[in-house]
C-alpha cells in the first residue's frame, strides 16, 4: 500500500497558512503571488516547473530584491540563457 499525503509546513508569517499561500499562487495568472506584507518587507510565493513551489522573503528595494529584478530582466532579454537556466 502506498500513501501520498501532502505536507504543508508552517510559514514564518502570521495570518496565513501554507495551504492558503499555495491557493493564492494557484489563483494567480503569474508564477508569483504576493502573500503578505510585514513592515517594509513583502512575502512572495513562486513556482517553477523544475523547482516546485518556493517561498521568498524580500525587502522591497533591498539589495537582494534589486539583484533578483536585474537577473529576471537579464533572463527576459536573453532567451537562450533563460532556456538553459530553466532546464
């Protein structure tokens, strides 16, 4: 007998469960959904075909946020690199 049970780990965010966060992502037209705001930081949940569902915490306009935006823009303007990255 094989049982397949989904496991939703607790999130380090008050007021939203992992199951609710995943539901927000599934309702989104994008592969990213904002799930919470705490002060000047925003929590996002993202999905990708090869990495599953990931939770990210970014401080808006912080260094990491800006680096992610630059990397996203680089991939968008370089389709061959983007294809290789997503394999």
